[in-house]
C-alpha cells in the first residue's frame, strides 16, 4: 500500500508539474522542483495539450453561437495565448531573433538569451498569430463539428517537444544554461510512455468525434495524419535548428510547438473542410 501511495504521489506530482509549467491553469499544489521531476513531467505533456484543447473547443463552440467568425477567432486566439501564458510565443520570438540574425552560433545563442525582443521576433510572432487567426476563422466557417478534433492540434504539438528533447543534444553547455537544461536525461523510456499516452488520448478524441457525428474519409488514417505530420514537420525543424545552433534549447522547444500548431491547424482545416 505504501509503495502504491508513493508511486501515486510521484507521478501525481509529475502531472501537476506539467500543468503548472505549460499552462496558467490553477494547480494549487506546492512542488519541490528538480531535474527528476521535470523529466517525469514530460510524460504528461500530451495530456496537457488535450486539456487545453478541450477548453478551447468548448470556448470555440460558445463563440460560434454568439459572434461572427472574425471576432470569434480573435477572442479564441486570445484565450489560447492566455491559457499558456504566451510561454511558447516567447520562445518563438527569442529563436527568431537569434537564428534570423545569421550570426555565429555563439552570438545567436547570446541573442536568444537576451530578454529583449528584436524586430525579427516581433515579425515572426505576428505572422504566426495571423496564421492561427485565419485558420481559426475557417474552422468557425466549417461548423461546430470541426471543433471536435481541435484537441489533436495541441496534443501532438506538445508530444513533439518531448521527442525533440530526447532526440537532439542541448545546445547550451554552460552551467545553468536555461530552463531547457532541466530536461537533460529525458530518454526513450519517457518517449515510449508519453507516446503511448498520446496514442490513447488521440484515439479517444477521434472516436468521440465520430460518435458525435464528424465523419472523415479514410478510417483511422486522419488520426494517424496528425502524428505523421507532427513527426515529419518537427524533424525538419529540429534538424534545421540543430545545424544552426549545434543543438536545441528551451526556446526552440517552444518555438517548434507554435509552428507545429499552425501546421496541424492547417491539416485540421483541410480535413474538416472536405469531410463535412
């Protein structure tokens, strides 16, 4: 019994840490943050994405009933940013400032560590938000059933962050080299656990959507398309960043999450626009 209770506390703390770090949802639990807790918390990143997606799905349905597509999409995007505290947008801006400066590797990493935001960071952030806003408008136009698969977007983009953490070296070698350094030691056992969770949650979302009336051609292939596009798109981004920086950083994990959300939103719009 004690062993079960200890296991429950260990993994319950890891789940709470994932929600506290990746969202602004109230999780009133005091945790002793350390590297081991951060490593365990990555298993629950797909669950965090699912919960955020369900909340945004509900908000989207309410806005669909109350407002035209343009303001509804703007309000939903605002809620999206607020729920995450703009955490990943901050990483996107830092990465854009660094990589698009086309300086040396060391200088790019210095720029990314600077808390000030430059012109390229602002431009890239604005473009990503504009793309999300336009894609959300299309979801509003296709009808309420489209929203049933929105959790897949946030689930798989957060799944890939863990793949990136385990699959590529960390670029900052100095001691205390940023938040991303807390994840050193994340390995393939974490990938196996969080991938199994992502697959189960995705199947639940997809089957629920079908039960509620969303019919897409191709059986289970639309569900697998989210995983395949995430892995393919994420791999290309990770390889490009790795060549530039000699590895990845906490900022790049967040940046790839934002870019993958855009890519997966586009996939969702294409799927539901053809399927309804």
